[in-house]
C-alpha cells in the first residue's frame, strides 16, 4: 500500500502533467513555507521604509487611511487569484492563468509586463536595504569601490539573493522563514510596544493633513491653491500601492508546493490578510509615537527624506532598541528581495519553458544539481542591476515597478472574467468562489482600473513625487531638443509605451505564428 505522502506526491505530479509539464523543480514546500514566501514578497516593513516619506509629505498623518483602502481593493484581487491558484498551481502565476483562460496573446502580454515589473521590483526593494543599514551604521563610507554606498549595498544584496536562489528552494524556504519571523516580530511586537508605551499623539492625529506647505523643484503645493487635499491623499496612496502586491507568489510556487490546489490559495489569502493587520498596527503605532512632528515632516520633505521613518523609531525607542528594531527590519527587507527574486525567476523559467522569451530554452532549463532555473536566476540578477545605470532615485524605480504590476494584474483579471462568462470554472477545486466569482472579478477590475488612472494622474503632485518625467531622471536630456521631447514623458507611460511597443514587435512579428503552427489549441487551456 502506498504511503500517504507518496500518494500525494503522485497526485501532484499527475496534476502538473495534466497541464503539460513534467516535475523538474523540487516539491518540498508545505503551506507555511508557501505562505511565508508570499508574505515576504508583500513585506510591510520594506514598502513602508521605502516610501513612508512620500505618504507623510503628501498626505500628512491621515495617509494612514490609505492602507485599509488599498488592502480592501487588493483583497478582491487576491480572492480571484486564490481561485486561479487552486485551478492552475503552476510556476509563472498570472502568465499561466491568463494564457490558459484567454488565449496566448493576452497571456503572453500579461507575462511580459509582469516579468519586467518583477525585475524593477527586485531593483527597488534591493535599494531599500541600505535605508535601515545606513541608519544603524551611519559611518559607512559614502563611496565604496567607486560606487555610491546605497548602490553598492543594493548590488551586493542582489548578488547574495541570486546565490541563495540558485542553491535551491529548500534554502530559500529556510532563510525566508527566518525573515517572516523577523517581519512578525518587527511589525507586531515593536508596533504594539510603540502603541502601548510610546504613544505621544491622540488618535485624532491620524485625521490631520500636512502641517506645512510642500515645496519641490518645479512644483509648489499649499492647501486650497490649485490642489485640494483629495489630490494630496491620492498621491499619498502610492505608499500603500507599492506594499500590497505579490500575494500571487503563493501560486507561482505551486510546482514546488505539496498539495498545491489546497495550499497555494491559502497562501495567497493568508499572506495579504496577515500583512493588512501588520501594516495597520505598524503605521498606527509609528505615526502615534511621533514626538516632534514638525521635525519629522521637515525630514520627509527635505533632501534626507529616506531617514524620516528610522528617525521616528530611534526617537521613540532610543538609540539601542531603535537600532535593534532597525536590524529586524533589515532582515525582513533582505528576505523580501529574496522572495521577489524567487518569484521573478520562476516567471522567467515558466515563459522560457514555453518558448515565449528570446533564448527561451536557456531560461526554461533546470540545473540538474541544484534543481533550480540557474540561468534564469542569473538573468534576473543582471536585469535588476541595470536600472542603477539609469537612475538611483528610488521613487522613479518604484513608480515604474508598481504601475506595471497593476497593469498586469488588470490584464489577468480581464482574462479570468472573460473565461467566467464562457462557463469557467467547470471543475471543483479546494478553493472556489462559486456564484460570487463574477461579482468579485468585476469589483477587482473596477478597483484595478481606478488605480491605473491614479498612476496616470496623481493629483498636482504627480510630476515630482509619483510619476516623474524622464528629464528628472536623465538631466542631460534637457539640453537636447529631440530627447527633451521624450524626456517630458512620465516614467510610467514611457514604460508602457516601450514594453508594449517592443512586445508587439516580438510577439506579432516572431512568436505568434510559431505558437499557432505548433498545434497548441486554446480549448486545451479550458480543459478543467
């Protein structure tokens, strides 16, 4: 008689074979490890440390309320993704889901956009590692080996995470679990300490806007002059938008998770649910523990804006415990980089395995020794390091990354809604939305569409804080007439133009005909 775990292993392999793939990656993750990687991808501490200054500078303490707004909208998306993960627990998540539900063109473009969003997210999160590190060790030289210290630390982070990812998913899981423990201690433990013992502001403080005028090059904002507080609040929303995504990672690790149809959707929903609670406590505790608000607001609006949040923590807890807290955050941010890189590697592996990327056979190969996509790991590392050649402005990199994520999520939700109208799903799986599926899918699309409009607008603060034009990134373009025109295009729109333009040339010019002639049929995508 077969052993229960062997029986489950056989079922998992048979399920993957049903989707057209053989088991090559190691299937070693249980629910907790699957959830932990998705939780680390979201990483409340990472996003807040990267863009806390923006939320505070633009919206004042009331930017706290952006958190439940974004979490609520993203939970609708997560419910849709959880059902998709239960039906298609395959490496590549939304690329595979869109491909199987809508056909190859929309599926490919969804994966194409999501891949580069993942690459830029690796870059932006690696660039967050220096924030707590330099706050703990302020005497680190400003230049290391000819590089700015923040860039040097970010590049070292990318290299270390690549080595760990290449070594195997089991090592990733062990390190990631340590990071989750650090995240929980930091977000829950220290947040409660701040709320209970370092509360210096009344609850009404969370309903106040910025106390001083906001001034930046080329843009001046004062309440009631051209921009209402609503516009500022919409700009402040950007911090929460940057944090709460990546929960689909639980689905992209489906090929490495035991009983994935049950555990992957649980990982999706638990990761966003626990992150919401952690962020609520952390942001509330941090804001209410501010001792000297004019000082902190001045830092957030000044040139040393990234130090605003570390300064609040050190003021509230003192130098020693403040640094202990920052060290816990440092671990969490590093592991967040690891988790995001893991997900992006598997997306590249999945698209490469299908022959959907240039040199796809290389990216779709699993190393026989490590049982990991070695070359995809190296490629993601190189691509995520390249943006540092263009810009070291974290707000610029984050803008492009987050905007592209929301576009790819929106495209996937279009694919799933179309499939629902055609009768999907036909099979029962451990997690299903049932008759609520269409309504939740529609609401997720409405939310996603509003957020994309937000990326294209961002009130009167857009040009400086949330959607900078390329001239602010490459200042040398301003003196060149032709490039100056290009340089006035905001970074988010520019990213969309380039990705969809290059993608259309590659897909329609070289790949689409090959895919159709290969005999793959869309009906097989809806076989479940």
